[in-house]
């Protein structure tokens, strides 16, 4: 797991790019360090032979993988990559995420390599 966050700004808007090279069962918490909105997500499960479930928490609080209920999750099939563009940005007060092999809240099964890239304001 290697999380990196890069910020840049233009005269119109400040952006952050969140990139996790191998999202897994260790939660990435408060990745932007502030509130914001999600504009786009690229979820790449291309190197995996199993589906992955990327789980997102949009509010503050402790995260215990296997116990914490995600605010939403996205399933990405084996060897697939998906992109989501939000025409109306998705607001968060604190952005956290983790990935498991199955969709149940109780799942703690380590996935294979899932890359997560999020464009935020």
C-alpha cells in the first residue's frame, strides 16, 4: 500500500489527486485532510483474478475494517477498470476508503492489487 496525495490549484479551483497503488484492508483515513467533493474516481482492478469492493466513508469517525459500515462501495470485477465522473460532485467531510474481496461489512479478506485514483476539490 502506497498512498500519495498531490494538490494543485488553478485560478478557478483547487484540486487534489489521491492515489493508492494497492488499496487493501488497512483503511486510508482522512486522505485529503479536509472536507471537499469527489469529482471523479478511477478504480483499477486489472491485475486481479478476483473482484474487489472499494468501500468509502464520507464522514469522520474511527474505521475498523470488518465492523465499520461504508457510506457506499463500488464493486470492480476481476481484470476490470472503471471510471466514475460525478456530474454533481459528491461531498465529504472526511474521505476514507479501504478495499476487500467481498461486499459484506464483516469481510476482511485481503484483495489482490486494486489501484484507486480520486480527483477532489
